[in-house]
């Protein structure tokens, strides 16, 4: 069958589809709908191209793919192209019910068409699927005469296989499982059979195809697969051992607890990077030592820390400045948002990011690409995450699927793009981020997965006034608290999750110990006073936030630190140090830790040094002296410097789908246009046939020569000079004078009839 005839046959099959079946085909094979085909012939042509067939194969599950391989094994080529019969396929396996199920799927995707006795397949199928159907090699007759002679004698073939050594048999079994190609040195030489592979070649169980490649003949592999059959087991979709998914109560609540933890850990991680930016490697990303230091800060594994860093980077919270990684300006706005909004930004960035936190191995199999490096860019990472979550979403609320079963399910559904480690990593990251809990998808996780694609709603007509994801998350998250409990040992307890405002205040006046426990220290109070707070302001903040009266120990500490704070004044000389307390200055002058500053007494209340002012202030504070800087007028200089921030980074590129999605409205319109094109063609054909019949009636009595143009059985348009003989029962019989043959032409196939002028 030539390409034109093949497409005509598929075109007729597509025309016979009802509207819903045709829409389902175009929805699944969206590359057939974009750009819109003008008619069914164009649709059939596109469906038979190798790229389109390859994308359709990616949609097949393991069973359908095996059945299609079986069809390829029993396919032969006739005058009209590749053809196969279901009966030949059923002869290869006893699982006929599975074959029937798979055939329905193949027909839905227009990968096969026609009656069961003459199934047609795209001529480009071998190009798209590979040269070895079901992992089997070519028949022995196509490889070598010696191998062909061996397989023709079934008994001799079995004896030869049984004579193989265990090492040689292991080679056969590996190649029989597929693919049937192996590499060997000097495969086509006449070297002695002193190795297992050389023995197999000598006994014609393997056939050299070039100097370093051997191939296992198909008949040998089928013999080795005698227990499972040529196609292997056509297994159904993997199921739970007890055929029912376990249900866990409190999936949303468990996920919400992890959501709170993820937001806290992200804040802690990025705050640590703000205090001490992490240097960037020359090759890009963060090195192992820097990652390990960050992991120790948040008490996570390196992989979990890498997941947070990649999610923060994809969300625009992390960037580069002067060769170092630190939070971006967007991080400050993110910290002021509600907890649900903060998590949603991270989770959406993780789901759609074209990056993977799992570091791929280098060629030597030992090293890994650094976190945040370009080497982690992956156009398939987002697809694996979405596929894994869609599998969980296909189950009911709170229904769980164990990780390993989910990995097997994803691999069964899409074996051509199966990567178990990627699916497993996606599920582990989803659990770590709080998208799933107890191996089940949370309610807000479903909303995260079902987010509307902006391209499908550019005007925002169908967008709700509020974000459903945030509403669902707020419903299960504990409300933020604005109160604290202050204990006499200066421990500050937050009975819940602090609001952004409370968290900002606590970060200034306390040192965090755990997520809910903080401690007031002299250093934390000095930090607040250095920022411009007065002791009364600090005391008022604690009084406003505390549920009860302030402990006396806290009041005493605030008063004591406030009294000492500013007792030393530094200013520009190189720099000077003054104080009304001569004893305090004497203590500073005697402090050996300050020997490097070369302090000298200029007056009883003034010390001077050549050290710059900012360095002197930092040195004194590190040594525990509560000093403040003053300007030339003697006024206190409040440190209002903001934390360093990287420019807001451009978000990493999102993966581009192989073909743009087409919504239901556009598909309905496309199907209508295709039907209208068919009707227009039929009308034109009927009009042309009617005109042709009128001309034939005029020329028939005298049997004058005519030019007739028609479509033959192969689908080709033919123009002949003939003499009409008869016309009846919908057919024209006409004689071709040049070939002296009589042609029978269907009147419905005639496009035009023109009287000959010569």
C-alpha cells in the first residue's frame, strides 16, 4: 500500500467515527488537532507520520504495547501495505481477553484500523517503535543460511541450546529478554570458540551482523521464551494485594502539619543564607560542603535540603549576587504572606519546575551534579511529578497507594517513558512538601494538581474570586497566633504557629531554639536596641504579646541591658571610644581580646584607635561590650542597614508540552468543520457524477471517444481516453483503444467526462 492509499483507508475509518469518539481521539492525540486539519485526508496523513505515531505510542500501557508488538510480529506486507490478522495474534497467546481489551485501545488511538482479518497499521510504525518488536530479533532466514538451517530442525535447535554452557546460556537468556543485540570484539572473525560468545557464534545461535555486533535470531528467542510465550505475560493493571486501598483518617491534618514545617524550614534556611551567603561553584550551583552546612542548620538530609532550595529558586525566592547564593527581594514579601500563600507558592513552583532536586549521576557513576546547577534542568521532571500525583488523584479521598505499587503502576501505564527512580523521587518529595500524607493525596493537593491552565482562560472569566487552594488549606491549617507565653527562665513559648508580624518581632528580640520555643538573651536584646528600639519599646512588645504578666527576670534583664547599652560611644577619629564611666574604659583598655585595636587613652574618658569605626563597633560587640556609634554631633547612629538581597531571579523555564492542549469547545468546532468538509466534498462529487452521467447519456448512442477522469481502487486519480461500451447498475464499461482492454468504472468514482475532440 502506498502512502496515499494508506491514508485514504485511515481517512475512511476516521470518517466513520462518531463525534464523541473522534473528539476523544483528538483530545488524546492533541498533535493531530494543532494546527487544525482542513479535512479527514489531512488528519489521516498527520496520524501516519512517525513523530505522531511515536507520541501515540507513549500513551499506551504495557498490555497494549505488547499486543501491538504482537501485531508487528504477525504482520506481512501485501500490495496495499502492512496487514495483520487477529487470529494470527491470538495463536501466540492464550490471553485473548487481554488482547481484545488492548485492541479497543489501539483502535481508539487510530494505531490500527480495518476488519480483524485485515488489520492495517501505519507504515511508519517500525520507525517509531524500533526495529525489534517484543524485543525479538529478525528471523534466522534474514540473518544467515546456517542459522536458518539450524532453526528449521526443531530437535537440533533444542539440542544445541541444551549443549550451551551456563555462561553461554546466561548470554542467551539476557538477549532473549531483549533487546536481541549484543556487542563483542571481532564478532565476524574466525577465532576459536574459546569464550561463551564465540561458542554461540560458532554454533549459529548468535549471528554476527558486523565486526562488533551479534544478533539473536527470533526463533531462538521464542524457544527460550517457551514458558511465558513470545509476548510475555499480558498482565492487567497492578492492584493492591487485598484489592482495596487502605484508608487513613486525618490525611489533610497530617499534610497540614508538614505544610507548617516546610514553611518554617524554608524561612530558617533562607535566613541562614541571608546571614552567610553560600558561595557559588565555578561550574554553577552549591557545592557539597555548602549544602552539608545548610542541611545541618535545618537538620535535614542533603536531598531534602536540595528539594527546598530548588523549590525556593523556582518560586523566585533565591538568587545570585556577586558569586554567592542568597535570598532575593521577593523573599521579604513572601515572609509577610499568610502561611497558606507561602506554601502554595513553593508547591506550585515545585510541581511545574523544569528542574529536579535529585542529582543525576555523572558518566563515571559516582559524582552528582550540584544543587541549583544548570545540570539539574530536566524537561521531564514536571511530567513525572504530575503523573505520580494524578495516579493518587484517581483514587478516592484518603485512599492510599504504597510508593512501590505507585511506581509499578506508573511504569505499567507508560512503559515507554518509565523511569522508576524519577517516579519514586517525585512521590517522596510530594510527601516531604506536604502535598501527600500517608501515601494519599490531600484535598488541597488535588486542587494544586487541578489548577486551571492560564492559556485556557486568558481573560480570567472562569477563575474564582478566591483561590480554592488557599481556601482549602486555610480550612485545615491551625490559625496563626499572636500571643506568647514567657517563662521565668526567659523561654518564650509560641502556642501554635506565629503570625508573620509576631514572627518578625520574635526574630528581632529572641533567639529561636525550636519551631515554637525561643529564648531571650542579652545578645538578642542588644540586637533589638542596636536596631533603634528603646528598652520601653521592647518591654511594651513583650507586654502586648504575653498572655500574662512579664516575669521579673525578663524585666530585670531588659533594664540591665538597657542601662549598659550605649555606655560606650564610638566615633570617627580613626575612631574614638568615649564613656563617662572611667572604670568601664579601663576594663576595655585592659581587655586582651582588643589588643589588635591598639587602643590608647587620649583623656580619662576617651580612647582612640586607628581601626575604622564600623570595624571597631563590630569588634567591641563580639567581645560583649554594649557600644553604640555616634555621629559628629554626638547623636546616636541607629543601624538601619537592610539585609543583603539578590535581584529577583527570572524563574527557571517551565517544561513545554509536546503538543498544545485543546479544550472541549475547540474540539467540538473542529469536528464540525471536518464534517462540513466531508459534506462539501460529497456535494461536489454528486454534482460531478450527475454532470458526467448526462454527458455519458449523450455520447453513448454513437459511442464517441471521451476523456474520463476517475479515482481507481488504489485511490489514485486516473485520466483515460476511452470509448463507452455500456452503462448500468452504477458502472460504466469502457474500452481503452491504446491497450485494448475494457475497464469497469464505478459511476460514483468518476470526477468528470469530456468528449474527445480528436
